[in-house]
């Protein structure tokens, strides 16, 4: 092995060890050097040297108490800049195109705007042209597959605020579900991990939606497919699995490290 190859190998090994430290701190928040050494399977002396080097470039900072370490401010800033550069649309478009290719159904990407979900991307299906949810159109969060997937996976406080807003509008719009019904819709969807719309937006048209999460595990968007009921709601669950896989792939592109919801 040449000296150049040896140097490259050593550099990759150091990067791998640094990554292991970052992963340990990300998962636990704050750790002692001894706990980090155990987590990354390195001797204490090597761990201290690594922590010292990472601290010198701002990737690791002292923790809230003496002897503790946490992720550094500079590392957080880098992560924030990367997040800003990755749009949810860019992350989801490959999955939306793959869904269209594999199912023939129209695929959608929706973002939340208040108590509604707005369509920000759409790829037209081959079998039927739906007039619902063109680009820029919106639906209430309780209606349709992508909107309900968004609604169900909001943090409790945000979902509660949405329910309060909708409930206060029921006197003027009798089509809005009751508070109890909204909670039931959200709970059932979260337990399932995906949403189903069966003719509630357009008669004869069904849809399946799933949440897209960001690197913090927060709901960022929802994607869905829509088409003829017989096409979308297959008995073998294959279409559901395709939608869930597409949502997870999109989430991974945003830095999400968890599993399926």
C-alpha cells in the first residue's frame, strides 16, 4: 500500500470515529467521555483526543454540567444550512414520479397552510384525469388522503389548535366534522400509519396518503396517490406499501432517521 493510500485509509477511519461520536450525542443529548467511549467502542485516551479535536472545530461543546459533552453550535449551524438547501419538493419529486410509474395513479405532494392542505406538486395519472387538487388548490385537513395524513401527524398542540379553529367554524359550515370525529380520524390514521380517502372528495375515486418527516422527526408534508377505487384500494395491500415506501424515501432525503410511522 502506498503512503497516499495509507493516509486516505487513516482519514476515513477518523471520519468514521467522528461520525460515531456525533451519532451517540445526537441520540442521547449529553454524554460523559466514558459513555461516549463505550458507545463508539474506543479506548478513553482515543475518545478524549477525538473529543478535543471535534471541540476545536465547534462540532462538540461542553455540556450543561462538568464532564458532559453535547453537539456543538457550529455543527448545528451546518445542519441548519443543509436543511435550508434541501426543499421538501426536491426530496419528494423522485418518489412521486416512481409512484406514478409503478401504479399509474396521480401522485400529489401537499403542505399544510393553517387548517388546509395545499397541493404543491402533482403528476397526472394514466387511467383517469381527476379535477380535484390541481397545483395550488387546497382541501381542509379532514378531507382527502394527503390532508388527513398531515392532520393526523401534527404535534398534539398544533392538532388541538386546528381542531379548535375548525370547531369554531362549524356553526357556519355544517360539513365540518365534530370535535370527537376529528379526534377519531386523527387517531385511526396515526395507528394505521397512512390515510385512506374513499370517494369523499370525488365519487368513485380513492386515495392513499402518508406523512413525510424532516430530520427532527416532525411532519413536513404528505404525499398521496389518487385514482379509480379498484386501482388504488387493492386487496393485497401492495399500493399501500408503495405509498409508505415513497413517503419514507422522501423523509430519508430530508434527513429523517426513524422508521415507518
